[in-house]
């Protein structure tokens, strides 16, 4: 049963690159890593998902080392609107063995 | 545009009442989920469903039941509400081909007094 650990909070400034690391030492072979963003009074929103190495989309990159015991969400050139809580999610969504664990989230505050 | 709606944003109920939380998605998604969110605990899965009339227990199903009579609708039921069920309840859906990319509703803040 994978358990995730993330920093409780982080600060950064507009225009900077922000990296949020999630630790998941007990990740299983079938587990994927997914990151979500949540603004106050809203449900979480999917950002990115990966299994190994690097994944990039239009909003973020996800770096996963070979041992998969951690992952890093990278947000390039953040703005004030990136202030939110970011969740690291590790799990196996296979229907015969459904396991889905959410981290406690990292509150990211972007300053001007 | 993808949309998940929940019947109420705020709800106040008394201990012992039966509570229904409704969730509707308009994306023809196969999978639907109910979570509760509490400060410091992240999201915890209560129940999920992969198909109509099908349900699976999540991590914390005690005190809850669900119903999925139609593909687009997934209901969470608190048979006898208790104060420890005061929480934010979030519904989500996902297509069968991408279980990890879930679309969430805005949430229902339930207070049980």
C-alpha cells in the first residue's frame, strides 16, 4: 500500500520555476503517479500523470526517477493564479485491485 | 466542456437524518467516484462505480451507501447522519480509458448538527 509524503507548504515568486516533490517509497509495480491542483471552493483538477521517466504537457512536467520512489512536479514560470493546493496521487486503478491514495497536499503560495 | 454537478453546495442536516447527495455527469463517463475531504487528510475514497448498478467500496465506506441506476447519476446516501460525517463531499467521474484523469464536481459542504 503506497503512502505519499509531500511538503505541507511552499512559497515562490512569479516567473520562477517551482518543483514539488512527492515521496512514495512503497510504490507498487502497477501504480501510476498523478498530480492534481485544487483551488478553494473547487474540486481538484487533473494536471499530469506518469509511470516512469519524464512526462510533459502544456502546463507542467513530471519527473520520475528509475526507482520510482519519488516524483517531482515542475511548474514553469508560475503566476499568482498558480496559488493552490497540489496533490500527489499514487495508485493502481486496475479493477481487480483498486488502490488509490491521495497525499495530504502541498499548499503553494506564489508571491508577486 | 466536461461537467460534473452536485445537487447542493451547502447542506445542514440533523443527527439521525437520512441524507442524499446527488451527482450528475454529462460526459458519458463509465466511472464515478465519491470522496470526502477533511483538513489535513486529503481526499479519501468512499465508494466508486465502474458501471450502472455496480459499486465498489473505497477506503472508508462505513456509514455510507451508494446508488447508480443510470450511467450519468451516482448518489451517495448517509442512512443515519452523524456529526463525524460533517465534511466536504466531492463527486468525480472518469472515462473508462483513463481512470486516473478524474473530473470533479464543486463539492457539497455537509454539516451534521
